[in-house]
C-alpha cells in the first residue's frame, strides 16, 4: 500500500479541507503532515460550516483515524478550543478514539507568538503577512534544536524545559523593547497541556507504516499551498514548512517510494493572503467582484484575500514539484456570469517572454501574458451530473488539462461537500 497525498497548488485557500472531507470515506487514515493553526480548512455539510485549524479534515467520517503528524506545530490552546467547539456540535473524536498526535510534533508557546508579532512589526512595509500564530518562531526553534515537542509533556522535567526556552525568548524580546505580560496566556497554555495529555500520543513514523503494512489506506493532508513552500515558494513571502509532497515524507516518517497518487487542488482563478508577489493580481473592480462572489476572506484570520486570474506558469511549476497525478478544480461557481475569463500563459520578465516561475519574482515583477477564454453564465451550484456542466465550463476544464498535462478528476461547484463532481 502507498500513501496518497492531497495538497494545494497555489498560495493556499484552494479548498483542501472540503476535498479531504469528500475523499475521507475512501481512507482508513487522514494524516496532516505540516503547518500549524495558521491553516483554516473550511468544511460545509448539513447546513453547517466548520473551520479546522490543526485537526485533519477526515474528522467527520466516523470510520477514519486522524493523525496530527510530527511535521505539524501545535498550539495546545487552539487545539483545545477546536476540539471543544467540535464537541458542542456533537463530534468528539477523542472519545471516539479517532484522533492521535505525533510525539515528535513541536509545541507553540505563548512567547513564540510574541516573537512573531515583534518580528513582523519590526519589518514595517516589508512584512511577510504572518498570521501571528507563532508558527515561524516555533519552526526556528525546531531547526535550532531547542524546541519543545508533544512527547516532552509526559516527562518530569517538562516545566524546566519550558522555562529554559521561555527565558531564551524573553532575552530576544528584550531587544525589541519591553517584554509584554503573557501570564494569562501562560496559564491557559498549561491548562491546555493537561488537556493535550488526554489525547493518545504515537510515534507517527511507526503508526503510519504499520497501517500500510496491514494493507490500510492513508491520505496525507497538506496545509497552505505549494507556492508558500519554504524552499520552492515565493521566498521570503512563504510559510515556514515544506508544503510539497516531499514534506509528507518528513512530516509523517514515510519513505519516498511509499508515495502513491498526488492530488493537487487549485482554484478556477487565483488568490493570495498576506504580502509577496502575485503576478495575476487584479487591483480593480474585477478583483473586488471575485472577492465578493467567492467570499474570499481568510478562514482563520478573516483577512481579505487578494484575487486574480489563474496563473498557468505557477501551476505548472507546482505540478512539477509535487509529481501531481490528478487535479481538483474548486470554486468554478465563482466565475459564473463572467462573459470572458483569462488565463496567464506566460510572463514578460526582464526583457524576455518566459513560461516558468523566475527566481527573482520578488525583485523584478513579471508582467502576465493573458489568453482570453469564453465564460459561462449558468448557475452551476445545483449541478448533480457531469452532463449538466455548461459547454463553456467543459471547454475551460479541457483547456487547463491540455495546458497542465494532468487530468482534472474532480470539479467543485460550491462549498458544500455534496457540490462535488467526479469528471473521469
């Protein structure tokens, strides 16, 4: 058996949570492999809307195990709040024994958030656009080899380890100015740590590989998107983890040859939250219309998303990096009513016309070269059968398949799990 991977191909917010929820009945385990509570995976069904920040999106399928992998950074306070909210809505994955956490996953401390805010404030106009959840500083401590991990909470010297790291953070914070009082947040942190101890802890590398050995199916769920990968994204305007397929190997403890299908998700247009390059961004009425119709506001932060036309060079780049075998196009319904839509096929960059993502995309902004495509006016949100898809939308899908050289397997025509069509 192999681990299938599902991830975003743009700058995040592609609709990964919904599609994982749709696919979860096919899998014995959903395993989140990177990122932190900056992720906002939105799921809708039975006239209810749920936003998951840390918990894998298979949590609503009662037969599926859910693993928070070692590549994830965990804020115990947010995780507790998330599970409390689920319990209020009749879902208790801990009681149902359908949620486990990797011992090697790192913990986000209250002082990590203070460091995040101080660093972002210091950058001024050049700020990254951090969600201020403490994720970057936590990954810095991880690579700096002095972070705290979930398994440490079971050790007798956990509080001493915590204090040592906090003292280091205070020293750094003092260089930014006065260290803010975080005693209230610290009390909530230790309360949440006690709650965290009630969730089973596992060695994710053994846990996942044992599932495979037993012939069980596993889907690795990514957060953010390929263009936010710390190595291959639009650096430095990226997240702090590897959002690509390779991140599933290190984030769960699986060998590269254990990777099976790679499902890449993209919007029918393009969005981005925070700072950084966005070649096809529309700072006009069309961009505003896409934002309004698509309800393009961050699920975690509420920040308005920047909107633009689809970017094929960026998509091709993401497909290459991830070894994508099939595609999911979401938010096709948002483009209903546009007489003409556009696809960026090339960039004009540094005096040349290119069809790939340039290294210096941040310093020399590429100018997009567009191709006009006929739109569709029909409301597609109620479509149940592939035969009902408007011809113009079918043509757009075929156009993208030809350009990207990967089949579009699923088409999302609305936010609800039922608004998903299997194309081939």
